[in-house]
């Protein structure tokens, strides 16, 4: 089934903006009561609730400035044989710049002084380039050109700021941790650019974190809802029956491109943490353990003497990492971080990433049947060569992973071939043009050294020319890459 983001844009790489410290801190209206306390009475219409909430949701229009390039027409004969083209004395007519629409999304006003949350993929185009102009339109048709404070591709959160003379109507924000499956919710946004629209549904599931919607390295913790979400709803509000913001609508699962009743929203707890950091720090600091976790299946849990598949199995610990210094070993099964129980490997990544670098956390784990607790001081993920998680992007636009038994069988890799799997190569990767590196390729050696993990590939790389020995579709050979 094809995963589709709820706007016309692809997801983009993380970028934070300098100078964010100059902006005022985020002041929001937080209502921490559960929905049963906030709106206990039964109702037959939500018109009053929606009438109050709708003005806080905006349409977001993005555009870029295009400068048409003027170039000489080179005859096919010269171009084909690489010969110098004869000079053509044709007058060059100056071409005016023009504005080109990128797309339409939605946003949510979260503070009276003009902060707006939306999705990162709403305000950027392919390759991580931000839009040249971002226009927000309110329900009363008033428009404002906004400033892009910053965006974070790894969570798909972006923050806009508009200057206003009068306080805006900002949504109250609920504690998304108190949500329960079955709670009534409303999605508000501008689907397909038809105008501000409200759809109703329920919370279908919580803590969806393994769909791969945000791509390798993304941090997912989605609320799932059956409220209709379509292209253009991205960045809009998911509110509860009391009219409080509980999530930012982000993506859908669909084979047709339209709503199939499976929509995903970023919970407010995660979205606000990212927004505050973008506003106050200009970036999103993330904690680092320095290990590669894996989910447990029933057979694996039985092999490790565990009664359930809860937890995250440590496949590998990076040398000289916080995890190694704290005493964590491969084969350990992490059960909790501080007071947060760990259900899966993606959840472990998320919990650690939401903790500030330098924080000491207490890791509860099982080692060979013995339960123990280890204090670990987290490092910083930002700026590290090897990203924390099961896959890495060590080569630009190339995602590497370890070779599993399932992949070995599917690709018919001989038992005597060991290496690092190329899981994907983006279209804009510098190595994609000549297909120097291709999806499904195995990297066996880097500069004459055998490699079996992504971190070993990173350790052997050097600036300039690098020699790779690879296996691909039954054949082995050398590939030379230049690393900038």
C-alpha cells in the first residue's frame, strides 16, 4: 500500500535557521484536563465548539521566485560529439522573474502573538529548499506574509511567525498523552484547496511509530484517526470534542491518493517540543545513546528467555558511545528509560531523541535473564557522523543498513558474502547519476578493509578518492567514489 503525504510535497531534509534566539519565547494556552473533565456533557451538535476553533486554522500557500535561464541553442551535431559550439551572435532578451506556486497546506495558530505550526513538507520543496514566500490566509480571508522560523524534517514540524497588531485567536492545546482510542476528534484544514473544511472521526489508534512515513531517520509517534484527511490538510488541526488541539494532521495511507480513513497526526506533545526548540534554540537538540536497536519477535523473545516481545534488543553498541561508557552491551534488552516503558525499537529512538543531550537517564534492561539498571549520560545526536538508529545516511543521499537473514534470502545472497546493505539511494544523490551506488548493492570492503556494519563504513571513509568492493546482482567488483 502506498504511503502518501497529505499535500503535494515530498518530505524534506532537516534545516534550522540562525537567529531564532531573537524571537520571543512561545506562550501557549495549555489545558491539561482529560476530555471527560473538559467536556462532560453529552451534545448533539459541535457547531459552537467548531465555530470557536476554526478561526485558529489557516491555509498556507507557498511559492518560489523563478528566474528563467537564457541559453544558446547548440546544434545537435556539436552537442552529440562534444565539440566546441560555434559562437552564436543572437541578442539576449532579458526575462522577468516570475512567481511560481508550489502548493497549498494548512497551519494552526498556537499563540496570540502570531506563532503558527505546520508541517515541514508544506513549506519546503524537494531537496530541502524552503519556499521563497509563505502566505497564510485566515477564515475571514485576511492574508499575511509569514516568516519561516525553522523546520525539522525528522518530525515534519515547521514554525511560522506573522506580525500582528491585535492578538490572534489561538487554539487551546490539550495534553495528547491523555487521549484514548475512541475519543471523538475533528480534522480542520484546507483539503484540495476547496477552503476551510471540518471532518469528524475518532482516535483509531495511538503511538503509531513504524510506518516509515517520515523516511529513514524520522521520529514517528502518530495519532491515527478515521477523520477524513486529504491533500492540503497537512499542517492543519486535529482537535478534540472540547475544541482543543491534540495533533497536527500530517499524512494518510492510501492507494488512490484520497482518504481511506487512515490518517496520521503528530501529537501535540511532540510537535510543541520541536516548536519550542526551533523558536528558542534555532535547532532541535536530540539525545544520543549510540546503539542499534531492534524489535523483538516471539522467537527472539523466547531465545532471550523473555515472557513478552516488549523492549528493544541491542544489536550493536557504537565504540566510545554513551551506551558503551554506561555499560550497555549487545544482546541487552532495554525495558525502560527512566520511568518510560519501552515497547519497541522505534519508541526507544523517540524517547532518547526527546531527551536533552547531557541528561543522565536510568536504563533498565535484561541481560542473560538478569534485570539491572544502568545510569547513562546521553550524548548529542546533532552533528554526529553516524546517526542513531537502525539505518544511516553516511554517504550523501544513501541509506545503509545491516544485512538481515530475510534480505539475504530475498536477494539470494550467497552465505559466504558478508557486507553492508544499500537500502536506498535518493534521486538527488551525487552517486545516483552514474549509478555508482544502487539500491540492493552490498558494500563488502572500503579502502581494502572488510565492513559488516554502517559504522564500519563510516570509519573507513576519507576525503577524496575511496575504493569500494561491492556485490550486486550476483557479481562482485570495484567502485570508486569521491567523497567531498
